[in-house]
């Protein structure tokens, strides 16, 4: 699905409130049924606070994009270049740290549009690979990434509140 009503635009400091709102809503929709209220509350307060998101917006090498359907935010994307990446040892790659579509917009191929946007940005900067971390229990997301050419190459810890979880590291070559 692609129509003139779909727009992907860069996010900067003036968009902080909208970024925070969509970050909290999308994270909560995606993970609240599988995690405790306390862990969710802790994660949101520590990682999606205005101060933390402002810091991320100002971090060299981090890039945020909002996907809108008309004027309504429907999803967002966060990309990281070295040294802003969440895992060291990935030179020559671009990280997708966050890619979220609000539940109300699922099934409209908007995740695919954000993923293509990320791959286009990586190719513009001559990266050979793109990578991301995805929760080992998020089978829907894992299947989506596999359908789009990503393969599991490792894992790392992701701390949600007091719960240390495992994220699969998945990569995709951009040269084929």
C-alpha cells in the first residue's frame, strides 16, 4: 500500500511530544500483555521520558522518522550509525533500533514501508548491511524480518524494567 496520504518525515526536537506519545503507545501495545505492569512502567519512565528522547534526538548518528497517514502519526523508525548503535562491533552497518506501527494501522503494509525507508537510507550512505534486535518471543516481528531477508546472527540482552530478556540480532545484506 502506498498512497499520497502516506508521508515519512524526519523527526527533530520540535516533534518531541509526538515522538514520546507514539513511542509510549506503540511500545505498550506491543509488549504490555507479555510483561508485568511494573516492568513496563519502569521501562517507559526510564527510556521514553522527554529527557531521554531529547538526548536520543540530539545524539550524533541517531535518526528518527515519523510515518503519517494523512496528518495522523501511524508509526516511527529510529536508525543508528556507529557510534550511536546499541551494540558495538558493527562497523559498515546501519542499525534499526526501533520500528513500530500503531496497532490501529497493522495490516496496511506500513511496516514494510518503514523497513524500505531504512534500507534506502542505508544504501544512500553505502552501508553493506542493516541489522536490528528483536525480542525472541516476538514471533510476528521475527517472521516479518525473515520474509524481508533478515537472518539471525546472534543475540544480546534487553532490559525491560527488572527483567533481562533476550533479543535476537538479525542482519540483512544490502548488496544482493
